[in-house]
């Protein structure tokens, strides 16, 4: 059993602020939730760890998936999503996603987001891996996330009912005597009047903090993706699920064996425009791997690349996008083009070295169809949440759509049933067991080496041993970097536990010692809770039908 590095309580808050609802995170999920809540007149406090636009949303290249074309339908989008999820999707959650998706995307346009269009004015659509139709809307060629972020940030800035607090790390959930959420403790850095540890109070808290890519050394995620929301929810006792399903994007630019931190993504949309993978001998190996060849679901492509790298004893394969031509590169992929050229690669004439790197997590805080968690008053939206729409492997470009659709569902639920304001139980002592930030690289190296694309009982046991050794490390201090490192190590240990228990290969979870999918035993979710002593209790639940009650007004 892995002993997780639990933090018990933040320091006594030195200040308080109140709102009807607190939203933690400023990506598409958080900002869309805030805007939905404002339609019913609720006041919203948006808390973000860095600047408002520094999360994962602005890095999204490919686009947002929705059945917008005349020859497409939500039913076909549903079928593709279920296929990618390899038998573990919650079908009702997927149905909500694909049915409400087109209207949600059009709502972005009404908000001011400018998507690329065809000469006739219709939204330009492209295709990505796992999709059988052109249904990926994009903006600025490959700058979709940046455009969505721009439009949303401008919208919240113009709304006096939304207060934004930047440079604020969410530490712990504040509850009342009934166990319902009543706010969060925050560590605000360098903002003057509200500095240090404070309390943000509200009877509804929405976690929209994104994923935990920084658990790994090589990731496409920005530096802020340290799993703060999942770790906060775990410390509060919330259900977390599907942590073992970590998606490794197959085409991340290979920068050498010592590269670490955020790595440059080469969007799946490049393959959607006709690029293809080859090995060192120039062979197109995906043609024999899957009927969709280079546009197979991401887990299939990532595994195929890893197998070919092993066979050829190389560190990477190649993406051949030369036939796209200069005009297509400039028009469709200007950001990727500049990223390549800044590293001495011209994709118009050169092959691009690529290999898999951590990209997305399908698991997180377990929610129902309205974003409710196992703790009354606590909601989760976007990558921090486990809604069941992704199953064992996310379909390309469904992530932005998930944040958008479920933000609307959460907004409707809270507006109809805002929780009861009760006296919060504020932390009365400082009893911290934080890990120093100096051990972060050790954790990441362990996860890359033993809990990455390829896993086995032996590798996972080594990971557990190495993570347990952190308990003997010198304790950290109550600073942001040490809080983040503690969050990373907490999630790393829980992820390793889940990966050890799931003795099969399914989607983005690949066990070398259990290479087959096993529906008889494992077509279920692994759900965990963190105990006060730092141990993890894990159980299996059906893959569908999660429902949590909320105590709010009717």
C-alpha cells in the first residue's frame, strides 16, 4: 500500500471574501461556468493560480469537435466517442455531450469567438483521429484554444458580477457541520490587500483546474497543470475515478533524451490534412495497424509508435507532412510551423521527429451528469472531472467540448439549487506535511520510467517503492512550489495504485503483462477515496449511472 503525502490543513486564514459561487480555474470549463451562472444573477468569484489565460485551454491546437455539418449527426459523434472509449464510456454522459455540443459551439460564436470559415461563410471543419466525419471546428488555423480563451476572458472582464483573483492557489475545501462545501482556503501571492492564506466562502464550489500533466517529466501541459483540483478533492474525501487512464499524445515533437517540462505538440489535425507516420526506414507502419491508419484513435497510434520504436531501437519516429505544402502550413498550422522552425525543423521540406508524451487525463473527480461530486456543494468541470464521456481514451477534440457542455449543466444545476449558507469550519491550526519542491523531478522521473505508456506489475511496484521513499524526505514549507509538489506526489501515488489494480490493457492503460482487454472483470470504474492516514481505499463501480444528490433549495 502506498502511503500518500497528505496535507492536513492550511494555515489560519488571514482574510475572507464571499460570493454566491466560487469557480477555481480560468480555462474554458471555469469561464464558461462563470458566464452561465451570471445568467441567473449569481455573483461569482473566479480564482486562478496564475494569470487568467495561462491554463491549458489556450494551448489547444486542433479545435473543438461537434456535429455541425449537414452530413454529420450527434448519433455518429456518439458512436465515434464510444469506440474511442473502449467500452468504458458512460453512454448517457456521451449523449449529453454530443447532443448539446453543436449549440454550445454556436454559443461561443455568439460570445465573440471567431472560428475559421469556408468561402461561403460556413464554419470550416477538419478531421482528427477516431472521427469518421469532418467535425473539428478551428480558429486561427491551429490557435483554437487561444481564440476561445480570448473571447471568454473579454466577456468576464466586462461583467461586474464576476470577480477575478489571479495568482491564487486553492489549498483545501472548507465545509460545514453537515460536510457540505462552504468555500476554499487560498494562498494568494503578491497581490497586496489579499496576500497570504485567506478564505473564499460560498455554498457552491466548482473545480475547473484542469489536468495533472506535470506528474510526468515530458508532457504537452503547461507548468500550471499540477493536479491541484484533484488533490484538493482527494484531501476533502471526494470520490476520484479512472486515474489510470492517462492519454499520451502520439505526435509530440522529440527534442532529445533530456527534454523535460512542456513539450511542443504537433496536432492530430496535421494528420487530418494528410500527414503520415514513418519509421527510420521510411515505412508507413500505421497502414497495417488499424483500418483508419494514421487517423486511428490516439491510444492505438501511441502504442504502435512505441512498438515500432522498440523494434527499431530508436527514440522517435517521423511525421511526414511535406506534401501539405507551404500554403497549407501557413494557413492551417502557423503556430506549429513557427514552433518547428524555431527548433531548426522546416516541416515544408523536413521530416518532424515525434514520440508519445503525456497529454490528457480521462480520470479525475468523479461527477454525475450535472457535475456534482460525492461532496454536497462541490462540483467539477473539464479535465479535472471524470464525467465518463472519455472512458478509457479521449476522442480527439472532445476535451474543449466537454468543458463547454458540462459548464452549462453545472450552471443550470447551481442556479436551480444553490446550497444553503452555513457557518464554515475554518482551519484552526497549521499541521502541514508538505513535500519540498526539490523532489518534484524525482517523482516525474519515476512516473516517466515506470508508469508511462508501458506498464507492468514489476514497473508499478518499483514506482510504488520509489514514491514511498518520499516519506523520509525533509518536509517542505507552505509555499506554492511545495504545495504543487505535494499535489503531484499525491496524484502520482493514486495513479500508480489504480494502474496496479487494473490487470488488463484498455485504451490509454497498457499493461505489458496483461496485454488483452478483459470485459468480464474490468468493464468497471476504479473509484478511490483518500483516508486521513494517507492510505487509499479503492473499489469498483459500474461504468454508468453515477448520481450524487445535492442539498440545495428546490
